[in-house]
C-alpha cells in the first residue's frame, strides 16, 4: 500500500490517453502525484530495466513499493475512488455506477485499445496499412465510439449536464479523453451534439485543462 | 433497478466471450438468469428493433425495466459483485482489488477488443486481410495478452492457486475466457505455465464448465 504522506508516483507519458484519465481524476480529488515519463514513442516501455521494474511493460502504472506496479487506467480510477473518495467520480447507486462504468469502458475497453501505438505498429509494419489507411482506421473507431456514446447519452433520462446527472464521473473523464484524440488528430467525425456539449463543459474545468497532454512537462515544446 | 425475485435477463450470445465472463460470475454467485440470444454472427445486434431497445447495440446487455440496458462486461461484473456480494469475486483490500481489476482489464480492455467481430469485419472487408492474416492477428494479440498476464502472475508474490491468492476472482474469469479463445481456435501460442495451471483449475469448476460457449442452448449442435 502506498504511503499516504507521499505523492503518488506513476510511470506516465505526456501523450498517453490513459494517463490523461488518471491526471484528471487526481486533479479532481486534489491528490498530489508525480509522473516519471516513459517515452512510449521511443519504445522505452520495452527496455529491459523498465520491464524488470514493471513486468506488464504498461503505462500508466502506479508505483507501489516493492510490489509490482498497478496498471490499467480503469483499475486505477477505481483505486483512486476507493482511496480518495471525495469528490466521488462514481454515482451513489448501483445502477448509476454500472452505467458510468459502462460508458467509461466503451471508451477505455472498446475504442481506445484499437488506437494505441502497438496496434499502429502492427497495422503499418505487418498489416500493409499506409498512413492514410491507418488514419481511416482511427477515424472509423473514434467515430464508432462517439456514435455509440451519443446513442446512450441522448436516449437515457439519466444524462444531465454531464454523462450521468450533473456531477462529473469517470465516464466524463474517459469521454473527454476520446474527444481530445479526435481534436488532436483533426479527425473528420460524426456530429454528436449531446456528447460534445458535455465535453465542452468538462474541458472548461481546471482539473481537465491541467491534465491535457500538451501541458505536461515531458511534452515537446510548441 | 431489477426486481430481485425475477431471474436477471441478458441479451447474450453463446459465443460471446464477454457473456461467458458474466455467466461464470452468475454461476459462482448462484444468481438465476436468462439469456435472450442475439445472433452476432448474423448481425442481429444492428437490427432496428433491437437497437431501439438497446441503443448501444452491444451484447451482453442486462435488461433493466424501461431504462436502457446496462452493457460492458467489466461494468456488469462490478454490478453483480455489488448486488450479490457472496461469494466475492474481488479481494477485500484496495491493492488486491486494483491488481485483480488490472488483470481483468488486460483481457477485457487490452486484448479482447482486438478480436471481436466488428474488428474482423473491418480488417477483412476494408483492411485487405485474408483469413491467414486475420488468424495471425488473433494469434499475435492473444499471445501478447497471455505473455503480459504470465509476466504479472509469475512475478507477483500475490499469485496463488488462482490469479490472486487462493480464491477465484474476476481476474480468473477473464483470463479463462481468453484461454478458451486460444483453445477454440487452436492457436499456436507461447507457453505460459503459471497462467495455464490457473486456467486448468478454473475450468475444472462447475461454474466455469456450465458457462462454456458450446454448452449454451443457442450454440450449434455438435
């Protein structure tokens, strides 16, 4: 168990969408943390000395003493919620929690895993995809993810100013991260008015703004 | 909220690995349930009358009265754990829960989303993959998933007879489902002795055996 008097330490990377989710949650909860950058574009996650410390070779990872680091952003969001319950990023009722977790998983489990560097490497190095074909792939899956989310958000009486009622939850955190991918890569995406309004409200919040990739110390300047 | 006196009703499909996870959890907890089959191979999940009832067009989905069905297997495993806490499928401590959720997500969020029908359709219809190329894709990602899991399981003092200590958790449920994919498709996969031992112990349990795709009423005979 991490020492509560010390900042939480993560292996992170400025551009990691999964680390973005954790940064937002940490900021919302006011939890001090420190990121140790691992350059995923340079493949540093596969370096033997890193793998020795972090056998899953995954980022983000929460360093936890001599035990193997804890990985997977959905698992880490739950961990933060358990250890730092205020303000909550899950609703108080079981159905609400299930809906929020499902929206979060639609991003983090259905959509984002198709967009990560290891998939890009496979498709462009072994799958015969050129840059345009990979861009079409990314556009397709981000679009599918957004359309699925919009269907849920637009059809449910549970949607409010944010994905679930009027309080920020882990659904908003994950959805905003996905929208940022669309923005950064200037993808041509379907209209999703309910979702776009929610994302706009999220990104206006300081906790989200401070988490943006371009504002991280290891991001390239300019 | 679903009525506790009635069996839980899911949109499911015999072959769905995500539905398999839920079946195991339901069996372990002794929760009565009913599956309404949606033929994913025939594209029934996209039929307008189905989408009208289930806007995310996703299976498995837990039907919940007039509210939109609840989707995403990880969210639904958490929901089952909250509503039917005995026997638990998460450890009692926060670090343990985070580790188990991370192992589960390594399957359900990192690996399985690359193997689902919609990805196969994209790669074979738009991506120029023939059957051999798609098989290589599946073999690669299942192998990567198993190797990552083995690294975690083999390096952690927290591993026991099962993924986390000596009790079955949602990690075992997800890991067994991934191993079944390797078995059903007779994939040529790397050796993962720690994981294989755990899977063998899981599959010997009645709750896992009854959940197997081939034993579902909507599975093809023989």
